[in-house]
């Protein structure tokens, strides 16, 4: 393999899917150890992939681009003459951008029909061994065969970043072990209740650090009733959030991107699953991580948890009790 061969990997969003794409990225790197690998994503999420050893060039684009800007990038990709292109998104945008590329192109095929049948008719055609990591690998060509090992996801933070995060936490009174909590989610249906988080965290004899975006008001509501809590809502960028997670003893939270990121940093997590499931791309991958979910007939009900529950109370979340989460943490032998 000559170093002048070029490989392009494409995944625009979201955080969780980008994190999970680092598993096939490792397989691609193993297959082409001397190639130049470029990863194309949205600039909102590009920082999460900084320092990744399997990426030689990180290429990012704005979420909203004009048709001319899209066509110019399409021309740029054509001129780069990539030998192999792995489209791990397969969206309208990625298909337009790769329209003029001449390299061998592999595209992920999403199980849309199976998911439609599962969400609307509760007919499960998914294999029991299905996982999002396996789905990615099934569409990257002959470099992976059924039965081959699937690499874990991976992200990286520097020792300097970890030290800076630790210094910030010390300034806020967190001197030793702590639990990181990511209670927010893009859709409210994926959030466990404030009262359950409060009850759980008040029973854990460790400080908890709440991480969320400016819109994650749930962090504020929890911090008001938990004595040993540090609320970092809106105070961390992606790199700082990763550094904090890398320092945490354990992480609990919703089915959201930062939980997947924590696992990619080698940290065990307790992921609280309600309207989503493994068939939608949710779930954990590390042996010591735990999925907390209740087996009721109506879940999963949507790809990302955005559909409102038809019930007055959302059973898939309400049936999960603080004791379930505490038990999962105890299993981690904190």
C-alpha cells in the first residue's frame, strides 16, 4: 500500500453516530495502514475527532451551505482523487458531494424497512446479533467479513486536556472521584425524570458533575436538589466535555452522544433507554457498561425518540426506578 493512496470516510452527524463510525474507521485503517485517510463531517462535530490517530486529515463543512458551496466541495473531492470512499451516512448531501468522485464508493444501507415495521407494527425482523457497529461493517466491502472482529469505538484526549479539566473541577470543589451525569437529550422523551435523578444521585456518596448544552434545563433542575452536584450546563465545549468524561469514575445518562463518547474513551456507562433500543442505534458496547431498560411491547417507537408517547405517562421511562440505576453503578464496583 502506497502512502499516496487516499481514503475518504464520510459521516456528518450526529455525535453518537460519528463516535460509532470510529469502529469501522479502525477496520479501514487496518486494511489500508499506509493510506492517507480523510474524515469529512460537520464543523459542529469535528472537534470530537481531533487527535484521532486513524485520521490524517479532518475535513469539515458548515451545516448550512449554498448550492454553489456544495458544488465547489464536490469539485474539490473529485480533484483529490480518493481511491476509496466510505459513505457512512448515505444522505442526500453525501450523495451530491460524492457525485463526481471516481474512487471505489461504499455506502451504508440503513435498515429503514425493518425499522418502519418495528415502530409502526411492532414486527421485529432484526437479527438478535444486530448492532450499529456491525451494521457499519456490513457495508464497507471485502475488508470485513462476517465473523471478523469488530473493533471498539475510540476517541482521544490529550494529557494536557485531562489536566485542564481536572484543574477546573478542583476549582469547583471536586478533588477526587466523581460521577459524570448526562441527563439531557435532543428529545424530551429520552430523558429520565428530574425526580428520579435527584433520588438516585442523593443516594450515591460521590460528587456528581452534570454536563449539558445551554438548552438542557434538566441539569439546573437536578442541581438545585442534589448537594454534591456541579452544574456545567453550557460551560463546556466538546473537547472539555470529553476531558471531563475521561476523568470520571463512572457515567450515567440518556441515550445521547456523550454516553457513546464516554465508552469510546474507555469509560463504563449506565445508559437509560426508553423509546429507543439497539435496533435504532442505541445501546452500549463495552462489557462493563449497562443498558437500563424495560421490556414493554410498544418500544422502540421511533428512530431518535422524537415521537410523543400516546400514553398519559411514558411507561418505558417511568418504570425505570432509581434502584435500577443504583444497582447498575454498584455492579461497576465503585
